[in-house]
């Protein structure tokens, strides 16, 4: 299981939980599991999200490995100037 | 659109007089061409006066200088005689625009653009400069302060244009100064401004003064109360404070994107005080 | 170890300061910018723009304009495809049902000359129904405000806001109420910033040419021509491959050229006329109808102990981003407290609609506004508690292992070394005179990676052509040439880097997010390594030895193995010359979704003088300290740091969008939209720290954006100290400062 940190305004989709556990070993598996377990997150995930895995921010990269002890933080998709 | 560059002032005046559409005089073009590019004006006739004899001349006259209507900021700034006699007028004129604009812009144009914020105008008003006007009825002279009547409007009649500006002679112990306030250091338009011209006796007593303000009313103001506050004094702090108060009292500004009524009223007084001190210091070197 | 991971090494080309290869073209006028492209038979296009801030378009009658000799076509939004995922961008290009702001394009004319096109504009009759408008955030958020777009209210928006609130976000961790309870002092304030424009010198310009077969070419100034292609092809319902976009040289972008404004319109007109169409914005149009950054109103509350430990931080950020929803609240809320190691922190963002142009990215979008509010309150806490503002920041600074305010735990970051360097810098201890003040601020920005593709060819004479797909806005061609030269062991002058069109490479993400030197650099290094492997293989074939026995060093293949035998090194020139005979052209290429961009911090110190009688501010001394990872070309790193500071100085002191009661923009030009001129500025000192990014082979971090984050608070804090009044609204124009001075009585 991997612990995923959910940002504040999405927590109404996780019954208020700031951290949720999902069964996943890659970036895409994390997203799929989140959508399956917490359908309220689907709209945001489909709009686009980034993910911080052990401190590095990934925009996409479905097959980036996620270990059970990885720090995984869901983040909004970002633009820069 | 018709462009004509006549050889004589008389011909220019007839062309302007005969025009049925929108006619404009072109000297430096630093206002006119910008307005045309921005689509603010589409003239039917442009009369370029730069080919008229004398328009680029600076001529000594009765202890003062006659400045041709097409003399640029750079040319005036290069003239040692004018710089020595009327440093405040030169410093005001040289504040207009950029180095490139300085190569083209003219005092007469700045005057006829009739913006209350034109930098050369308050300094010319303080200097009691006289504009020479040519029109269909011949030539006449008019004090600079009577040329602008409201923003964008002058007292010139149809067919009239300015051919030169006379900066008059002045006694020993005289000097002038001009300050403007802009939020930057250059390339900007005065939020408010002040010109001060004064004469000091050998003992430092102010014997004559003219104080003008820009961008605080529909036209440049000549503030006689401010001059009265310092004439006959040795420019002690109390007298100069009276000058400052008289200037603020004379302001009738508007609030717009460049400044509020309160700011303009207050800072115009500050600038007048500071310009007085600069003029005093310059004059002191000449008594 | 993977090749893209950092390893410490010595450099020969990287870190030097060669002349940029595009420099001479730019100073001699040979470089081609957006408006410099022309084609035979070309038409000129201009847009008709709404004079109203908010109006329903009941009808548009173009018949009289079309009858004017020389007019070839007129387009309106009806000519576009609709209902796709870039609808709001398209509606911003040409108004659909409503004109949403003063300057919103409602139609465009193509004619044989720009003069004829402008004349035609006056003949187009638009029947407007004028609607109530709102242009400022404070009015927009209140119940009862005119609603800019119905049905856009965000689901999670707090109930007390009007229906102009389109989005809400929240980040943070810990119990802030418990944190505030532990504080010895709590400061709570509201801060406002105006919207500011990126202020690029080159207006938007493009040339579109659509062929009779539907295939099209577009030349334009943009930060991302692949993005232009993707947006325009959707709006025109074309295959992406049918549209080839070539990026011109670019006269500044700063985020504002990451989207499209006139390009789809020019394409439509070209499609309709069968002729090339050129469209160039005026400066007035750039201000009115491209994208400035968001205006903001932010509440911040921070608690601190007497000895300077922050016990809790809270920010409630409200951004106004024009007439369509924007997501800039996200980075705004994420970045607000990112410089701090906090037990309890919460930041919220709410976006509001107004009748203004849709905001576009502007250098670290969203971060300067929220950082300004937080760094101002930190400064005030230090002032009241008598603490040194750098010591207090050091006490709370984020470091490796800190759980950031936006979630992830930091790896190696440079904030503490930056603060220590700032404290030790002579600037920080220099004496101040009367009416002078000193301000400091931290700043943080994410950096991005993204889709990147490059190709690197070894030419027959051993010179190298590097093809990349990101418009060069800060000297990146020079930086790429340097990294290729470093990797290949050849002189910088032997590498020419060009920015290719969209038909020549795979997709490249926009030049934004401080990504190019990091991501394109990474791909360049990998492409060069691929070319080296191939060159070693060719040499091995010539020598008749195994490829494993050949290594690349100093621009030549060398036989290095035990049984390799004695061979003179084979230079890149020799290998290039023989390439046809040894297997054909040698090209290294690399395509990637670059990840692992390291975050970046900056610390700024500002000294200034305020004239107490006029409120006029003179910036006397300014020092920027920033972590660059590794500075490939230090001149251009310093340039980014200085440029960010200068834009921040303008933002803090004079830049603002001024709307009248009629909802029209009053200062759509550089005369009254006051960016600093050169004489307004001191020399901006720079200190580059190099804390390598573990995710890049040379340790590069993005440097482009962070520099604009700290100036707002650094300058505001300095003004506050100089005049003895805490400032809380930007710009700090002379009249606002004079008013503040009077208010202290």
C-alpha cells in the first residue's frame, strides 16, 4: 500500500482524510486507484494533476515507480511563465 | 492628406488659412506624428514649417534671444548664451521625451499642443517669453501665457502659427529654474510642475519674480500671489513657505490616472519652493 | 547510476561566458521578429474591438465593410469550430455571445492594406446591449456584483462570495488554531496588488498562410509554437500535422506569449481568402487584449514566538484573472509559505471573474502576490519583536527534510545557504541614511520539465548542428550549445543551435516554468551522449576493435581497452568526414518527458530612499541571491535574476492597470503604464549560489522565474521602514506613499 497526501480542498472527496492508502506501484496505478476508491476525485484527476514522488514533481509519466514507502503527494497541474 | 513645405511664413499662413479640412503645422512632429499614428487625428493638410527661413535660428535680440519655431531641444541645449541667460527654460525644454525626441521637439510645438503638462510652457511663462505669430493679417506678438486657453486649444486664429519665441533680456542677479514631478526619472509626463524666475539685488533681496505651475489647472498658471510672497524679501524660510502656500492655493487640478487633486496641490507647492531655492542659488552666483 | 542523475565534475565550457550566437543578428537588425515575415500577395488584418466592458452582441453587420474595395474577408467567432476544450482561449480571441472586456475582439478584417482594413473597421456595425460590468476584485466578490459569466460558480467556494467565484483550493497541514495559541504575537493584515502586464517590448505578430489543400503555415512570436499549433488546429478543426508553426525571434514573453490571441484569427482569414494574412497588434491592443497577471487581495495571519519561531501561518488568497476562470490561485496558495518549515499552515485560494482580459502566465504566476503578503507580515512580526529579519527567517527556513506547505518533503534546497550569504553580504550591513529603508524577502518557485525533443547532427566537417524546439527567450541557444560542446569536448563555436518548426521535431512543451535550460539541456546532453556512442562505434569499426574498447574524450574517440591496440585518437572532424563511408549520417537525438526539475529559492535585499515631501521612491541598492543549481552561462543567469528584480520593482512601485468607472482601460501604453526605465534603477547585484539539482546531469535548476517573487515584499518592507508606516497595497505610487506618510499624523 502507498500513502497518498491529498490537498485540502479535495478532502471532501476522501471523507476529510488528508492521507489515503491505495494499492499501487506506479504513477498511473495511484491515479486509477484514487479514482476507483474516491470517485469524487475523478473530475480533478481527469482535468489534470501532478504528483510529487519522494520530493520530485512529475507532470505525467504513468510508469514512474512508486514504492510502498514513497512519499506521494497529489498536486494540481501547473503552468509557468 | 496633403503635405506642403512652403518656403515663406506668409505662404504657410495662406495655406493654413485657405484649408477647408483639418490642417496642422508640422515642426518637430513629436506630438503630431504620434497622434496620427495612434489614430487620434487624420489631418487633411500638413504644413511643414521647417523649410521657412529662420525657423532653426537662435538670434540675439535686445539682450535676449529669439528662438526659431523649429529649434530642437538639443539645439537649444547646445547654445551657451541661452543656457547662461535662461537655464530654467533650457532645463524644462530638455526634460521633454527621450534623446531621440530631443532631436526633433520644439518649444513652440510644446506650447501649441496646449497640454497643461507641457514641460517647456511653465518655464516660458515664468520667463515672460513672447511668442511671435504670423497669420493672414501679418505678424503679431503675444505673451506665451496667453496662447493656451484649455487642454488642446490655443488662442491662435485660423491661419496663424508661431514663428519664434523671444526669451527677453534680464538684469544681473537673475536666474530661473524648473522642476516637474514624475513617478519615474524620465520618459514621462508631469504630474505637476513649477517654474520660478527671479532677480536678486546685491544684498540678496528679491526684486522681481514670476512663478508658474503646470498640470494643476486647465492651462499653465502664473501665480502672482506666490511672486508677491517673495518680492522684497531675502527669501527667508517664512516667505518661501508663503510662496509654497500661495502655489498650493492657486491649484485647481483634477484627479486622473496621473495624480489626485490632493497630491498635485501639495506637491506643486513643494516643487515651487524647491525651484525657488535653485533659482536663488543660481542667481546668487550672478550678483 | 542513471545518466541523468547529477554527478560532480569539472567543466570546461559550462560556466564560461561566451557571446550568444543570436546576439549579432539582434543588434544589427538581421534577426526576424514576428512582424518581419512577409509573403507575396499578403493581406493585412486588423481586429474590431469592443468599446464596452461588458455587452451582449446582438448582431454584427459586415456588409458595408465587405463592400469596401480592398477588403477580402471578415471573420467573427461564428467562423470557428466550437465546443472543444480550448473554448475559453478561443472566446478570448474573438467574442462569441458577449464582449467580455474593453478591447475584446469581436471581428477581424483582412484587406490589401492595413489602412483599408482600418477603414473597414469603421463600417462594421455591431449592435451591443450594454450589460453591467465589474473590473475590480473587491466589487466582484461581493454578493450583488454584476455576474461576468453565469453558471461558473465553483462548487467549493465559500458561501459569502458572489457567483463570480469560480474556484477554491486549500493546502497545508497541522492545526493552525493550536499553533496560533502558542504564539506570543499574531499579526493579521490584508494586502492588495494590481494586475500588471508582462511588458514585453515586441507586440504579438504573426503571418498565416493556409493552402488550398488545407495545409497551413504560421510564423509568429511565441514562447511555444507547438502549443500554438495544438490550440489553433483545434479551433480550425485541422490535423495537428497540417499546421506547421515557426517561431520567430521573440522580443520578450515572460509568460504572456504562452497562449494565442491573433494567430487563430489570422489563420481563419487566410483560410477564407486563400491568401497569406499578416496580423500585428498595436501596443494599445497588447495592453487591452493580451493577458496581464492576476490582481489580488490576500489576508494573511501569522503567529510568532518572542524568539522568532513561527507557530502557525494562514493565508486566504483572492485572485482576479479576467472574464474566464483561471487556476493561478493554485500556485499562489502553494507558494505562499513554501519558504518556511512550519508545523501548522493553511493557505486557501479563491478565483474571481471580472470584465478584464483573461490573465496569462507572468513569471512564476501566482507566487509574487501571495509571497508579498506573507513576507510583509513576517517582516512586521520581526519589526515588532525586535528580531533581525534574516535571523528570524533562518530560524524558520525550509531545508532538506522539511514537509513543505504544499505537501511534498524537500530534497536538497538552497534557502539556508542563501539566507546565510545574504546576512554575510556587505549590502546587509551597509549604513542607511535619513528617509532610507532596507527590506528583505524570500521567494520560492517550482520549476518544470515537460515534453522535450532535440536532435544533434555531426556534420561532415565535425561541426555540430543542434535542433531544439523551444523559442529562446533568455539565451538558451547559447546554453544548449555550451552543454553540447561540453559533452562532446569541442569548442562552443563549433555548435550551432537552432529552434526548429513544429514539423521538424516531436512536441516540445512551451518555454515556461523555467524549464528550458533544465529540460532541453538534459535532452541535449543525452543526444550528445548518443552521438558519442555512435562516433565511438564508427571509430571502433575503422580500427577493427570492439566498440566497448573505445571511449570519448576531448572531442575524439580513443582506444582505451586492454587489447585495443595502439591507435591515434580519431577526432570528431575525422569521424564526421568519414561518416558516409562508415554507415551514414551521425545524429544523436533524445525525446523525453523531463521530470526532476528542482525547486528554486531566492533572497533579495533592497535599499531605497523615500522623499518625504513627494512620496517619490529611489531604489538605491538591490542585491539578488539565488540558487541556480549550476549556472551554465552565468551572464544569462544573472540576466534572469536582474530582469526578475526589475520587473518586481516596476510592479511594486508604479505598474498597474487603471480602469475607469466606465470599465475601460485608461493607460493602455508605456507612457502611463509605468515600467521602470534604465535611469530608474541601480545596478542590480547578483550572487549565484550553486546547489546542484540531483535530477540533472550538470545539476541545473530553472532560474527564470524565481527572481520576480521576492521584490514585491522586499521593496514594500523597505518603504515601510523608510517612512515608518506599514504598506499593504501595490503599486506604492508616490501618491499612495505620501498619503500613508500623512496618515501616520
